[in-house]
């Protein structure tokens, strides 16, 4: 949605309506993205970008306490499966490492 809102001629309000979210939330995400890119350029890091995401299995019941929700991330031939709670920093390190595989 953020990438879509940055497209030439795009209207943030129209994009927000299409995805049934508040325009103010989309404006917040745009500001956060811009700040992250500026910060990354200042310290020599690779600026953040966008990757396509496909959400599957929607519409079912939420998992019970006994069942653990899971996230699967596929980057090329690599599949990362995260179950339950995960440390954000650890996941970021794993994703950064996957991004460097094969370069």
C-alpha cells in the first residue's frame, strides 16, 4: 500500500479507501518509510525497499492458545517459518542474512 501510494499520480486517500484503512495510517507509514530511507543513507546502510507480499489462508478462525500462529517468508529458494512469538531483532538479523545469500 505504501509503495502504491508513492506511484506517480496516486492519491493517498484513494489508496487508503481501496484497502479499507484510514488515510492517516497510510500517511504515517509513508513518513516512517521516508525517515527510514533518510536514516539509512546517512549511515551507509542499504535503504529499505518494498517486496511483494501474498497473504494466504485468510478468513478462517483465529488459532486457539494451544495452536501457534505461524508466518512463512520465502526469499528465492529460502523459506523461513516463524511460529509463536519471536524476537524482532533476531528476525531482522535472519532476514538480513538471507538477503545476502547468493550475492
